[in-house]
C-alpha cells in the first residue's frame, strides 16, 4: 500500500509537467518555420531528434521551460525558452540565438 501511495504522489506531482508545452513538443513533434522554410522536427524519448529528412540529427533535453538542443550542424548546446500551456495544433513564436522562429506543435 505504501508503494502505491508513493507512486500516486509522484504521478500527481508530475502531471503539470506532462501537460506542458515541452512535453507536447517532444512527444508530438513540431514544424519550425524560419525564413520562409517549414522544417519538420521529430523527437524521440531517448533524447534524440531529426529534421530535414534526416539531414539534421541531434540531441535534446528539457531544462525548466527551455528546450536545449545540439546537432550535427551546431555541436554547441542552444537553449530556447518556450511559452507555457501550449498543446497540439498551437503555433507560437520563440526567439533563439539565430533569431525568431514560429513553432507549430503537430
């Protein structure tokens, strides 16, 4: 019974994070629109991502409200803050080291 209560408490604490923008992004994927190009990005649970039909590959991690990535095109980790409470179908703008981009969660 004690294990069940502990598991329930952990799930209750994890629920807000599960419903968050970055959880949606990393489970459903995104379309990144920048400089007139739409780039399909797919994330996997093991912390990897692909884009541009596999031409771009890399790693991702979540740091609070930021999505941090590094790729074969930029081995330096870049962290970008995402707005809270977005879900599948939502579009929004983010600003990263290379400037502004529009994100649409698949």
